[in-house]
C-alpha cells in the first residue's frame, strides 16, 4: 500500500489523464475514421470520373499510355477496369495482381450500381460504372490502405496526446509538490510539537481548504505554545511561592536551635513559622480549588439564598481587619434572593473584600453596592486604595499575577484569589469588570444573571 500522499496524488492524476486520453483517442479515432472514409470514397469516385474524361479526350484506346504518364501521381492507388465480358485491366501499384473484387460485385457495378466497402487488412475500395461508345465498363479503385490516407493526421493526434500526457504530468508533478509542501511542514511541526518545541511558524498564502487547514493548525500551535508557556510560568510561580515560605521556615527553625535565644525572639520565630505554614496551606487549598473550577467535574449545586445577607455576614466576619485600619464600610444591600452556588459566591465576596482591605490604607473607605435589575444582579466593590495601573488590569485575573510591588509576602498574597473569583463568576455565566487608576482606588463590578425563583431555567 502506498503511504506517500504525494505519490498517490501523482499516480491518481496519471491514471485519470491516461484513461481520459485513451477514451478521447478511441472516440476521436472512430469519428475521424468515419469522416475520412466518407471523404476518401468521394475523392476516389471523383478521381475515377476525371480519368474517364481524360480517356475520352485522349482516346479510350490510349488509356494505358495515360495511366503510365500519371503513375507518379497515383502510385499508391490500384485501378481495375472490367467490360461486359469481364475482361480485366489493372493499373497502379498492384497492376497484374490478383483481383480484389468478385464477379458478383462486377456485375452489380455493370448494372449501374456504385459500391464501396473494405476488404482484408483494412483496404477500402469504390466501384462505379461508365460508358464509352455504347459499351458499359466497371472501374474499381483501391488506395494502398485507408490508414495511409489518415496517417499524417493520426501521427499528429498521437504526438499531441503524447505532449499533453508528458507536459501535464510534469506540470502536475510540480503542482503536487507545492500542494504537499504545507502538509510536509505540518508534519514536521507536529514532530517538533511532540518534542515540546512550539516555535515553528507556519506561514501560508493559500486561500483554499488546505490554506484554511494550515491556518487553523498554526492557531492551534500558538494556543498550545501559550498553554505551554502558562504551564512553565505556573511551575515557576508555584516553585517560587513554595520556596519563599520554606526558606523562612528553615531559617527560623535553625534559629530556634540556639539555646541562648531570648524567649521574646523565640516566640516571634514560632509565630513566623506558623504564619508561613498557614500561607502554604492556603496556597495549596487555592490551587486545588482553582484546579477543580477549571475541570469539568467541579460540583455545582445552585440553590436560592439571600445574597444581601451573605455579603453582610462576610463584612461582619472581616470586622477585626477593617476596624484595625479604621476603614469606613458603606453598605447598600437591599434584599435580593438569587439562585446560585452559595459556597462558591461566598468565596468570591471574601476574596474581593479581602483584596480591598489589603490595599486600602488606614482611614480609607470601602463601599459595597447591591443592585437588582430585570435580568441581572450587579454587585459593586469600590475602595480608596492604591489602585491598579492600566497596563496591569488585563492580567489581574491570571494565576500568580501580582500587579503591584506591595503585593508581597508580608501581605500573605499568592496571586490566586482573583483567578478563583473569575472562574467562579464564569461558572455562573456572569461577568466581572475592573475600573481603577493608581492612587484613586479600584472599582470591581460583578454582574450575575438573575432568574425568578419560579423560572424553570438553570444556570
């Protein structure tokens, strides 16, 4: 079995063109032969009639001399003349040879009938009668071969078919090479991608189906390259986030081995070890939660609950943090009942409020606004914090992304909170938008679809 697509295409083309040419040659040859035979018969009869007129002008008894004079002109034609007594005269290239016509055929011509036909070896002939001085004669004319008359044309047809076959084969071979070239590039790119190399750039100008295929393949390659880069960044970020607390834990654990360490310093070292351990534990929990949200098997059980009460309880839970920084909390939470994943949305509000508290300075303010519209519920978190630069805003929902240098280890951030928020909002088919300017605070708007509790729709 032929495995090369290039060879298969070339062989298929050659087979198609050979069959087509043979079919057309057979049909053309048949039509041509019929046409040539008809024209040849007419020509031979006119030739014979012209000879008869020449005989009459020069004298019928001098016909042998006339035929001898014109033998170069009719060297490939045989003539037979019969009288009513079946006496036979022969001229031309088969003069004296055995007759190619039967007595019955001669009788038919002598009675005034014009005959035409073929004998062995594809030799054609015509027969007609003429009169001279009251006597009836039959003349039969036979060319050397019906093939000889059409020989130049047949040669031309065969030559043309050969040129078309050879030229078409060469052209299609070159065209097939260009046709297969993108597929070969794709094959090479696939082998490189299997080795982890996604750098092969497939550029194609074709607009046909093959061009669309290569373009889609290149888009897939770019997406896989981005995913591979994200994977490498993820591994790097996780390694960094784990290495930092481990370094602290190792350092303070070694310090605890010093028996001369003051009790106050010993207590401080233990607190840091505990805090770093809890930080690693939170990061592990967030990673598991994010992986679950990105999978197709994350449990999602929507239920009806009071959204305003959920947000209010979270604000109360954070009271020690906002009280310690003297931050004013402004709430506008009218009663709203929605249907959604209560635990998942609870984590959303915790992460958003935690971020606002983390980056809002002492004496600042945070407002939370809940608004119900016809088919949606809008929750707005607005703070007077440090803000986010415009170039960082498109990336804040990416894993491990930290927009501001102040998002450091002292603030217990690992860059996963907003990524979890985005995934959970997407799971509810909602949207989240960020509006922020450095030094003027940040506003985050979460929009969730709202369905009547009597509605049969599921989210």
